[in-house]
């Protein structure tokens, strides 16, 4: 059954109705709550598989559905990307070590709406370079969100992120991007985290999409490992990522995945 509402732009981007924002807020809140709840459990010696097992249980307990289990053959409720893993890290048996930084990315479906968010965590003592990388990546996401308003272009968002990151001598990953979402997981447009002002589709009220910049301390190039999922930096440099799901309103961005506990960044007290 096609339950889609609103209309499509010439670029195939769905313009949602006012009532659809509440569905996105429900889904976004659950995904953010799960990322809040996992925070105290990210500790030295913990396995990423155990973190994913807990997340899987919390999605079920909420009566929601994981968007990632069964998605293109992926089998887990989260992606957990440690250190030089850029994204799509598969939860496994390796134990977290002191100083490891990791992104946990959760997407849930609530009443048909998708909530997609990720943030950075640390096991044990946070190193200076890792701290700086995480701060710049978080701030790059927020600079991108600040560029969201009707009439701006997706190139404006990418340009804001790119200039912010490169001005701090770090690099923006080109090989992965944000995406439209709503009643689907990955919809048009591709939300690039680099670009030129005034290029790309124009933002309109009612568009829903993610912004999820990946930032490397070294070069931007990535490669995907033989498991067909895990993306790593080619130069083995540290990588970080933050992701929010947002909707465009007359005022700017409505962030669906705000942390109820105020633990989006930093995730530790
Ligand atoms: N949540 C990821 C994103 O931000 C997608 C993960 S797909 C998976 O778009 F299959 F790897 F889980
Ligand atoms: Co996403
Ligand atoms: Co995600």
C-alpha cells in the first residue's frame, strides 16, 4: 500500500505535509533515545556485538522495527564504526580498547516513519586528536544544519560543511552522503557534504533528509573491506561522523533526532 503523502519535486524529492512532521519526530526520538541509553555501556572491554544486541532489544521493546536488519543483506540493528572505520562497521567480537572512538548509527521505523541518527562515543580516556576530530565533525554537522532554510540549495549545505572542515585542516569524505528519508530509508536527494554555493536542488518546506558528515584526520579516500560493508580510511587515519534527520520549515531546520538526555555531543558526562 502506498501511504505516501504530499508531492514530488522535479528532482524526485518528496514534499511532506505538516502532519508528517509528527511521525518523523516519533521515529527520530526513539532512535535518539537508543543512542542516549547505550552511552554508559560504551566501556573498555565491551564488544560491539554486545552493544548491538542491547540496541536490538530496545528497538523491539519499543514496538518499533530496525530499518537496517535485512536491509541489502545487513543483519544488525546498528552500524558501529571504530577508529579508522568511516561508516557501516559491522558489530563483532573485538573488545573496545582504551581510547577507541566509535560511531554508533541506528535507524528505526515507527508507524512507517524512519528515524536515522548517529553520534560518537569513546571507550576509556579520550585522546587529544580524537577529541578535536569529534568536535570538528559535530560542529560541521551543525554548520550544515544552520544552512537549512527554504530557498537555500543542497550545494549551500555541502559548501558550509566543506569549508568548515577544510579550514581546520581535516578532510570531508566524498564516497558517502546523506539522503532523503521519510516513509523510505534512502530517497532522493543525495545530500553531499561538500559542494559549491547555489548548486543542486533548492530546499523547500516539507523536505526530510539526513545530514551525516564523515570527517577524517588524514586524507578523504576510503575503501570497502571484503565483507562488502565496512568502509575504512585508505590512509588508516581516524574518522568521525555525526548524523541528524531533519525537516525543512519556514524557520529553518526541524531536527527530528535531538537527544532527549542532551547527550548528542559529547556522549559522556
Ligand atoms: N544508517 C545508515 C545511514 O545513515 C545506513 C546504514 S545501512 C546498513 O544511512 F545496512 F549498513 F545498516
Ligand atoms: Co543516514
Ligand atoms: Co544512519
